[in-house]
RNA sequence: GCACCCGUAGCUCAGCUGGAUAGAGUAGCGGCUUCCGAAGCCGUUGGUCACAGGUUCGAAUCCUGUCGGGUGCGCCA
C-alpha cells in the first residue's frame, strides 16, 4: 500500500503487470495508467499527472482526464491539439465506447456497458466485492475513545469512539494489522478522592457494584464530600500519595473502582456495537514506570530544562511570530508528572513494543497544540523514527441546536447511556407505527439497530474536523442522508429476493447494462474500493457515508425506472437486474459494517 | 497578544490532486400508488461561496489582508 501521507491524492506512479494482480484496479487507477501511457507516447514529461476524475455532469462522459491543459502549458503547446494527440495514442479498446475532447481540452471518456457489466459480475461473485487486500500491511495503532474512568461516559466521548472504531474496522478490512488502544483516564489526583469515598461507602453499602451503580452520582458525592469535609479532603490527598507510592490497600481499592467503571464502559461499547474489548485498555497508569525515565532521557539530551522548579521543554519548531518557543511542561515542581509525560511514554510503548508504523489519535481538536507538542518532541528526542506516521485526527465539538456545546436542559453533560436509550425508544416508536404487524421481538431488534445506527451515522456523516449540531429531528426523521434510509434500501433488496424466490448465488447470467440508470448505478458501485482507499488515507468516514447514500439514492432511482419482477420483463433482464440489486445490498451492508452499523431483513 | 479551526441556499451540510453551468438533504410549492415496500420517486423555487486584493487559460478550493464566530496558549487531563 502507498505511504500514509495524508491530505493529497498521489497519482499512483507504480508500475505493474496486470496479470500479476488477483484483483483488477479500480476504474480510476486503470484510466490513470492508460492515460499516463498515452501521455508518455506523445512526449509529455512523465512527472505530469493524468488528472482522472469521475465527471460531475451528465454529458461530460463518465470519467474525464484533465491533463491536457496543464501539460500544454508546461510544454508551450496548444491544449486542444495536445488532447487530440493523447486521445489518438490512448488505448481503451474494450473499456470505453467513446472518447471526446471538449472545451479547452477536457478529455471525456464514456465507458462501455459490456465492460461495466463484466466488472459488476466479478464484484457480485467476489466475497470481498473486488476490494483488494493491501500487499504490505502496516501495524496501525489506533488511539480512541479514552474515557475518564472517574466519570460516566458522556456525549463528549461519542465522536472519538465511533469514528475511531470505524477506521479500525476499515483498516482491518483492507488487511492492516490494527492495534486498538483505549487510553482510559485511570490516574491522577481525583482518584484519591474517589477511593476514599469508595472505602467509606463499602462499609455502608456492602460491595462496590452497589456503591458504583451510578458513577455520576458517586462522583458528585465524593466531590461534595471533598469540598465540605476538611478531614475527608485531607484523607483524599493522603490516599493519592499512598496510591502513587504503591500502597497495597490503596491499589486494591483503586482496582475495584477501575474494574467497576470499566464494566460500565464495556456495556456502552456493546450497546454501541463498538469493537473495543477490555484487552484493548492501556490506561494512563500503564505507563507509570516509564515517566521518570522519559524525563531523565529528555534531561540527558539537553531538551528538558528547569524553569520555575518544573521541567520544561521549549519547542522552537512551534514558536510564534516573535520567535518565542512553545513551552511544554513534562514535570511539575514537586515532581509530579503530567499527561504530556504519559503521552510520550505511551508513544515509546507503541513504537518500541507494538512496532507501530502508523499511529492514529482520534482526539478532540482542542488538544491540537498538545498533540503537536508531543509529536514534535518525540521526533526531536528520537523516540519515534521518521518512518512512523503520527496523526492527530482531530474532530470538532458536538453542539446543541443553540450552537453551544451539547448539554442537558439543566446544563449538565448528557450521559451516553441515556442518549442511546432515547435513540432506541424513538426508533421503536417509529418502527411500530410504520410496521405494527411485526412480532415484538423483531421490532425490538430493529429499533435497536435503527436507533443506534442513527446516532452513529449522524456523527460519521459529518466532516470530522468541523463542529456539528446534534439534532434528534434530523437524525431520526429517517429522511435524507441517514442510517435508516440506507437500511431501508437494504431491506428493499431483501424483499425483492424474497418475492423472486431465488438465491443470489444461483444467478450466473450476464449482466446487461441497458439503461442510463443501470449504467450510473454500475459505475458508482465500481468505485467502492476508491472510496475506501481515500477514507483510509484521510481518516474521513463521511466520504464513505456520502458514497453509500449515493448508492442507495441511485438504487431507488433505478428501482423506479427499471422493473424487475413485473410482467413482460425477460428472464435475462430480470436476472441481470437481480444481480445488480444484490451487489447494491452487499455494498451497503459491507459499507455500513465498516461504519459499525447493522442491517436487517425487514423494517 | 499569539496560535489553530471555521464562514457555501431559510436550516443542516457536501464540494476529492485548482477544472466545464457550485451540489445534496430538509423546509416551501406541484406531481406520482389498479404495478417489485410511498421510511419512496419525479419536477420546481432558493446562493455576491463573509469581504477585498493577488497568483493563472481557469479559484468555493492556493497566497495576503480585513471583518465575524469558535477553540487553545508553563505546573488539570
């Protein structure tokens, strides 16, 4: 696979023989190669790109090559004449049915329906939908979710959890070795307060499961206790010290607390259909033993210096206009460590022990400066080799309809558990209304898949880096670009096969691309792997959402225009269209699975 | 003060390495069901791409500046 360079599309310069490949290239790659060959044949310098893109408008072909204008400029010739030469040298025998030059030198390519039919047939038969496995898998560490165990999971954890999980699924599907890392907050001063509270409540309430039944309440009790009771506050402070020095009794309480809190998170993950397991947890405390060595190492390298009693690294790379370096505290006065230190230690673990080639952090955009500091320092200190890709894949904040951070009516944080429950309930009301005859257990399952899917999709389909507005109305209205629309498209295909009484596997006839609707749909279906590549490269799941919505939408259009099981439809046309339907369903199912969203037979 | 992100239709958002007449959804308006699931489809109204310069065959996209909104900036994570 190509290097994980982000942010730009690298026209593939690689050369290979077609017969060596198990899977064919996608359309874009194929045309890119063909046009590059033609360009070379007419003397265009080899560093100039072919600029292949799907055409945006009907009438401009299916694909277009925009290379002629730029190349003519570089060569000092006329763009239309150059385009004419390129087209003359362009060999698309059997692939394209028409190649035209338009405007200043656009090359418009119309693909051959027979060729498209063959490609669709291959994809429909293929277990991987013609999505190639990467030839050289990377070790990809994905840092996501990372809730604070001191508190209950709230909406602020949703984006990291959902987006990170989607990328984990996607990269795994492409054949990479994905290593999930749940960097939970399980260390710090607040744990003194929490275990002191736990100790007291254990006497009164028996076991920790009872005491920690509601983490949020528990935290508030502890906080209030801490604020109101000086003796308790002193005890909490003492407990922190004892905990951090390895006191056995403190560690036991701390473990009890962690186990109970983690159980809560795991329940949320299951409810959310997120693939994180307890074994993926590497909390802050995991790196405690490496914190002092990290500081020591940075001191030895002369990178860390004392400033006001603290150990600070000044980063010239991140200096402002006046040249003032960016300060980064790695050890407090008094000796305590900070999360910067922990992140550096975690980075060393990921590189040295996990052998990461690519490390992806799905963390709030507000921590951009911090991540930049960590990355810069880790390079300077040679903790991380240049060959390892470090990526902070920032995301925006979830806002309420008022445009301010999403809160409850009373101004508190919204618990994830309650949000998900409400989503399932709202979905349930709609499903029962639309389809009251379904058995109640099936309604329950559909409601769960639709409700959870709606919440996840609403998040995933927005550009990752922007803030987004959370709205029950738009996500559960079930209209437009939503999870239910995609799920609905899937059930309609299933419905057709039920009605037809045939299994998709039994269909082996040729696929006939006979109408505009079939052609448009076919081309879109064949772009699946292109989209996955781009999502993997840029960590932008919304591109996959947009793609799946286009598939579903084109399918609806096709469905209206191209009858399948109706009277007067010839058997070969019917079977061809059924195969096309089947590929639609499988593409939607596979795409949604990569987003962590489930489908159902009917809804 | 400095740094980063953002500003596109009434609302929510796309717009891919700069490409042709800036696209969806929703809201509004008008149609479609003796016919494969109407959670659907078709049509239509609606934009000075915040503003001003610059780069060039071509700019929503790249550069500079201005205005407006958000976030962050040495001992929380």
